[in-house]
C-alpha cells in the first residue's frame, strides 16, 4: 500500500476532484485537508509509523489553501487557540 501512495504522490500535480466538495468554492475542501493532514500526522506519531501517507493531504491543502490562511492556522495551533478538532 505504501508503494501505491508513493506512486500517487509522484504523479501528483494539483488537487484532484473530491466528490464531497462538488461546487466551485473549495474553502471547505481546503479546511478539511488541512485538518486531515494534522490528524494523520498525530495518528502516525502515536503508532510510531511512517508519516509518508500524510503527504497527500499536505500537498492537497497547499494546492487549495491561500498561504495566509495556513500561516494563521499554524500560528493558532501553536498558541492553542485553533478552532478545529485535531
């Protein structure tokens, strides 16, 4: 399975279509992939597993989200005031 994920990451160009977010506005898609990335990182660290599969979420949210949003969210996580559940 890890080889499949690595192959998909190598072919990655931009965020693929996600049927959960069919509309033109991709704000929720950005938010969900940001949360999924940090949840994945946390889960992999707890298991002591390789966090490579989490890179998929990272690339998707970096493709969709404005940098200013990501910076604000990262600062809020560090300050302990982040509104999302990770």
